[in-house]
C-alpha cells in the first residue's frame, strides 16, 4: 500500500462515514483485510445493501455473529448506516449464550455466517442474504444525527448466566472517535493496524475512529506474529496496538525490524496489565512513540502515557486525555486524595448496563453535577496528574485483554463430584497479565499428597470444560476457604497463598 494523499471530506455523523469517503476518494482504501483491499466505493455499496435489507426487516437491535472479516465489516457499517443498535458477538458463541443475550437486550435480529447458528428469541439471517438486496440510496441520502440513541451494546465475556451488556450511545461513540483522533493524531492519511478480534472493543474502537478520520484500517483477522511483521514491512503502518504477550512474541522474533516499528507514529499497549520488565524494555526500544493505555469498555481511554514518558513516571498509566476527569473514592463515595477506587467522567462514558439488576444502581456516582463511572480499580493520582494503579477492587481477572469472571470458573469446579467448595483468583503472569488460579475444598479428608494429586486431576478435568482464556494455571486443595466476615470468601487471603 502506498502512502496516501489527503483529500477526504469531513464527516459529521457515523451514518455518513462510508458515503462521504466514497464520494471524496472512491478508490482509496477503507480497509486492507488479510491483504485483500476494500475501497470506500465498494464498502459504501455493500454496506448500503445491508442497510437497506436491515431497514426493510424492521429490526432495531441487531446482533452480529460473523466470523468472515469482510462480511462483518459490511454488516457493521450497514447497521450504522441504517441507524440500528449493533450488538457484536463472538463467532464461537454457544446457543445458550446467544439466547441469554437476545433476552437480555431484546435482540430483534441475529446476523450469522451460516444457518447452523440459531437463536430461539429472535430472527436469524445469514450475512450474505443482507447483501443480496438492492441499495436504496435515496433512503439514506440525508442521514440525521441521533446522538442519544443506543449505538452499540458490547457484552463482556462469560460462559454461564448473563454477562454485562454495556450500552454506548452515538454521542459517546462520537466522543470516543474524537478522543482517539486527538490522542493518536488520526487523519485521512492514517493506516491503523488492527489485530484484535473484530467483535471486541479493542478492534471496533480504533477501526471506527480511523474510518471516522477517513483513514485506512489494516485488518489481521487472526493474530499471527508473522502477519504483523509482514504488515510492518510492506505497509505504511502509522499506528498499532498489541497486548503484552503479543509484544513479547513480536520483539523476540528473528525477523523483527525495529526501525520499521520506530517509524510508526504510535505504538500502543493496553487491554491488560503490563509487566514492569516488559514495560521497561518497550520504553527502551521505542523511546519516542510507545504509549501505554489504560481504559475500559465502559469508558474507553481513561489514561495514557505521553510520548517520551518521563523516567520517574514509568510505572504509572499516564494522564487522562483532555475532557476526561478522574476521582478516587472510598467505600462511602467520598473523595480520597491519597488513593481509592478510580471513577471516570468522560464524554465517551457508557450510558449504563442492560437489565443487570443491582449494577444499574451502583455503576456510577455523581460529584458536582458530573457523572462518574466506577472502574473497580484502585489507584492514586500524583501531584503531576499521573495515575498509578495499585490493585483491583473487583475480582474479575484480565487474561491477555479478555475478562474472565471467577464465578464462571468456580461453578465448573464445583460440579466435580469430589469438590465441596471452590474459589478462583487471578495469579500474576509475566505475559498475559493475570491467569486464573483455583483453590478447592475436597468433600472427603485425604492425606496432603493425595489431596494435591486429586487437585491436579480436577484441574485437568475442569480445563477440558473451560474456554481457553478461563483455563486454570494451578489448583490447590486446602482445608477451608478463608473468610472475611459476613460469610464471604476473602480473595485477598487466597491471593496471599499463591
């Protein structure tokens, strides 16, 4: 791909992204998907067909469970063009999960690769069927801003029960795009490398932000270090973001060309905690263009390290972008100057959670007229405005950028006939950030040797029933789970045993 010349017109609304760019620079690349080009002209035509079909079907909330990256992008932009609420879903979702999500968010339509994926609570249609219809250009010729409508609902990962549905409006996504444009200097000459699964926020946020600026997204639909190296060596990549373990694989690769990476405008790491050793190495390798980003699906970018990070600030997660405000609170929602739970006020904040009971009562706090979203993380802000994380208030485990709920893993362990009780905590990992680690109480008293042998067998048994990111990296049998009063298990005490 050659370096581009600026020429795209400004975009006012998300619905007009494809149309405006198709008119201004029709043959320019909107995407490079696994090496295959997709122009703005073709994207507009194909997304327009999908938009027309979706509009004729009368669907309001549209789930997209599509593996094929090209089809996913057509459906994503088609839903945006038709002003539908998008619910991106993992391609490998099981029927029970799809049914739970459909019920939780009142899904009208589920778009899939093949008819084998079905949902009992809404209509199912193949992505290819959406593209068969005629593009009714007149229908979408004058897009109108609907900034307070539900733009996207993102579901956190989970395998049992109903995970959280995080609702973002068009207003918050617009703010997200503008924050990314300012933070990462995105413009119509930008070539952003996308390596995360397309249904995740780590892909959709930079993808839409780049498109909003008129730039090109270079999509690697299935992460491989060789594919990243090829993109860096052959394309004019302006920015890319990887998880810590992916950076480790990249910089240790024999064919890694450090000068190619140093030529990028920005190199970002986020999604999970960064090991201090790797952090130091990355800042040393890329002293002028490496940034560490701290954010969440609920709030997007919360803080980021500035380029050419001061040495005495390395270890912090940086400073909040313009227009983003932070508080640290105690358990009674009072401000703490020396640290506490981090709460975020940002124009990119979510609207709230979908039908999630108590969470809709406790996810935010108001301070001097501003609404702050609780992060569940604990930290402090120093005198220069840098945010330092010191722990995690919530028990969720971040494994390579994916959220794992301990309760999901615990429920599997408790299904074993010999397990009386179980608890799972996050164990620090130098590459993945954290990994699940289990503690079990056996039903029958055994010798110490027999208990640990049985714990190993139960770990193997449980891992055969868990998703890859949920797999236990250790199981220990103990006499009783430590309590913290009120009948609750003390996770801090368990972490101290690792």
